[in-house]
C-alpha cells in the first residue's frame, strides 16, 4: 500500500511540475513613443517572456498589421517592428499583442510621431 501512495505522490509531482512551467505572456520591454524624422526608419521593440513561446501580432490604430504587408518588417520572432522610410501616413498608435493560450494576452502600445527637422 505504501508503494501505491509513493507512486501517486510521484505522479502528482510530475503533473504539477509540467503545468507550473507554463506562463502567460508578460511584456518586459514596454512600447514607448517614437519621435522620428520623415524618411528615417522607426523601430518598436516588444520583448516578451512566456512559456510556451508567445505569438506576437501588431496593430496600427487598432487595425491588424498583416504579415504580408510589405510596409512593415518584423524580426526577433515578431518582437521587433520596423517601419522603413517613415511617411506622414505612418503617424499613429502601434500595439504589440502577445498570446500563447495560457492566461490572458499581454498588450503594450506606443505612438509614432513625426518630428519636424530644423531648418537653418
């Protein structure tokens, strides 16, 4: 009987430890406002910690940025959004959303604002 109790306790520990390694996404580098000159490259970084790995999606003004939109590039498993040669139409609020099916999705937002160059 003692052996059965040990087996059950061992099984319970294994099952518990398997579930305890899963964590909902947490954004550890929050997005900030990016002030950028016209025709320069803008970069947003959204560093995420999660287990299992999170899927990261980006939005501009609450509209999804599609992976096939060649206006934007992502790197580092989606944790970096690059907007090359910024135009007036790129002004707005950008958000990253990280989800992995465990707990709630994490979200962080920042703005892209065009800076006027100084004329001398």
